[in-house]
């Protein structure tokens, strides 16, 4: 089963790089990252197919995958 690794709390300032990882994904499938700003509303796709960014998503969001681990970098 896939598991997301992130800090329990995070303080970042402009210019900092943040990485969130998801380990245990299938090496033959794609990873996607989504952002839900308000509970109960539809999440927005930030990254699809490992490293593709939909139109309108800022360049500061990027994705990568290696083996069974996917990473979202902000």
C-alpha cells in the first residue's frame, strides 16, 4: 500500500523548496498529486502521469518518480 511521507508541521518562507514523497506505488503505474483547499470541495490536479502539470498550474509545482517512489516538489 502506498504511503505519503510529509512533515507533521512545516514552516516555509518564500524561496524554500518543499518535497513530499509517496512510497510504495506500483513501478508500472503513474503517480498524481492533488490539492484540496477546502474540505468537501473537489481537489485540483497539480501533477498527473508522474511529472505533467495541467494548464494553469504554476511552474513551482513539479513531480518526479523513481522506482516505487513519487515526489512532489514545491
